[in-house]
């Protein structure tokens, strides 16, 4: 599997009416298998570990995605439109069971890339923690 796709991610999080935004671009892999699309990329967080975190985003149709992280932080978030799932989320300092409610998934992905937008909220013990948006653009790296 070649890292021949440019993956640009912009995430925003609203906590107590304060919005924070992060963005990153990385090279990764992208492929379609059956009805599912898989996006593989590595993240580096120097605050937690020198080792990269491998992230896999599995997109199933137009209303479900699963984000799996491997490495020091191991997490699995199930993002399914209009559904709440209880998921394992590792902060790097400990794991939490959190509620994930996905409001909207907008997938414009095809065989060669495209974009994916997801809006979801997180809760701990049924108390709203944050409202989150993620927008991902994927295109073949021609350089």
C-alpha cells in the first residue's frame, strides 16, 4: 500500500461556547474495497509519544464511518448518522468510554478521492462534552 494520497484534515471542537480548530496535512493511503472506502494515515503527537499513531477511517456508504487509532493511543469511534454509540477513546493518559452522537455525514468520495464532512457530539456520563466537526479532503499526490 503506497502513501500516494494527500490527506488534509480540518477539525473543530466547541466546548462551553469556545471553538478551537486544528488542521493537518499528511500523506496516506486511500482505497475502495467493495462498498467501503478506507483511508490510512499517520499522526504525530510529540506531547504524548515520539511514535506515530496509525489512523484508519473506514467509510461505509453515505451514513457511517469508523475511526480506529492504533499505537500509544488506541481508540475506536463509530460515527453513524442519527445514532449514538458508546465508544472507547484513549486520551494518551487513560481510556474513557464516551457517547458519540453523529448529526450529519456528508460523503463526496469516489474511486480517486474527494471530501468527507462529519458533525458529531461527545458526551461523558450522558453530559455533553463537546460538539465536533471534521472535514477531510483526499486527492492523489502527483508529485
